[in-house]
C-alpha cells in the first residue's frame, strides 16, 4: 500500500497556510484560523489537501507513536497500557505517574534518571490539585515522562548509555530518526529540541499522515500494530480523562489519534485512510473541529463526529456564535474518500 522509498526532505519555508476555521460571533467572522490539512485515501494517495502539506513542520507530540514504534523495533517489550503511556502526552493523573514508575522499575531505574524537563501536570484540574497540595514541578508529572521512561528502558536493554539518551547522536535517537524516515517515507528536513528535551524531527504533514496510516493499518503482531493496539485499547493512558483524542478514539471504531502542541493532529484508520492537520497559530479550539472535518472528508460517518464540531462562542453567558470549519472541510461539502 505504502512505498518505503524515501523522497527528499520537505522544503524548509514559510508554509503557505490557508483558512481552515472561522470564529463566528453574531453572524460576523470575528477571527480566522489558518492552517493546512492532508487527507489520504486507502491507497495512500492524497485525496484532499488544504494549505501547504509539503512544507517542513514540527509534528511535536503527534510524532510519539512513531517514536514508540522505533523503541519497540529496538526491543522495548511493553504492550497494553504501558506501551500506550510510552506514546502519551499524558495529563499527569495518578495512573500516568504510576505507569511511568512501573516502566522505570522494569528498567531498574528511578525518576532521577529521567532527563525531561520538570513540570506540573498538563490537565488543569490535576494541576490545580497538585498545587493545592504543595507539590512542586517534577519530571514524573511532565506530560512526556512515559516516553522518556520507555526511552531509558530501551537504552538499558540495548546496553546503550543512559545519561545522554537525548543526544541526537545517541544510538537510541539515531534509531528513532531511521524509523521516522521509514514511516514518513521522506528524509528528515532538520532536527531541533522538543519542549521535553527530546530530539524533534521536521517532516511534512503529508509524511506525518503517511506514518499514521502505516501504523494504524499494520499487520497484527508487528511493532506498528502493537503501538496502535495499545493506544486504541488504552486511549486515556495515551492522553487522559476528558481529553479530545481519547474521545475521538472511542467515538470512531479503529481510529488511532495523536495530538501535538502548536495545533498538530494526526488520525488514521485500519484501512489506511489518514489525516494530518496543523493550525498555524497553534489554537486548540481550531485543531479539533478541523481534524473532525478532515476525518469526514476521509469518509468517517459524520454522525460519529458531531461532538467534535467547533466550540460555542458566548456573549453575556449566552451562545452567540461558534468556531466553524471552512466549507471545504464541512461534512456536507465535497465528496468523501471511500
């Protein structure tokens, strides 16, 4: 279905984004969210595009399923909820902290071995409770701690050094880079540092969608399928209670979803259909409805996506508008890919 031939790296340029969502207040377009959207059909071909899907961009945490596949290929023996946590941007709930501790215990390590940035929990309610209890930012609470624990475990199993596991030249990160290029089908444009401290690889939205499709549609028992099964089976472990990505995976059978900071989202189905979206200004209020609109264009039953339409705009506590995707992404506009 998908060629493993690597094309050239995507060009580094200012993306030619297009309007993807409007903020409507009282019948007037008050704001415009720009972005780009790629929709792949079951054959792996681009069936719909909006904006610039070929420019280099940083997938941020939307790349975590790919990083998890790389670790499984390198021998990481996790499955189920712990493998889902390895691909997570978690909310900092107690189950996430306990799961991260368990991965570290399996590796014979502790929280002190983590090299991610100390932070408060991602979920606002969890974070507020954390602060009320007088707890300080910690590496365990930071939303990428499950990934970092899994990276340490992978490094230990392979006899690689631990203190420098985040160095782009470390064997672990070299292995991740190789799988990023394998699954996206393109060379990495450049490498920088993500918010958590891990190497971050620039690919295109087209490449990100291709990687999501290859993971979601992989044959049973492969590293890709193990990651997909873990995330779909333990959606809240890959995110948290009340998170939109978990709700999407529950709403659409077989759907694999991962979000990333700065308005990135990838979603893919077992038959190879996939979408990737990037909101130029990073706004979460546009990310969810735009991704839902893209999924509708991919042929997902629109009735399954109703709760993921744009949020209501209030005036004086009363509804006066909404965030609305552009007509090109409306479920009633244009043919769906089937």
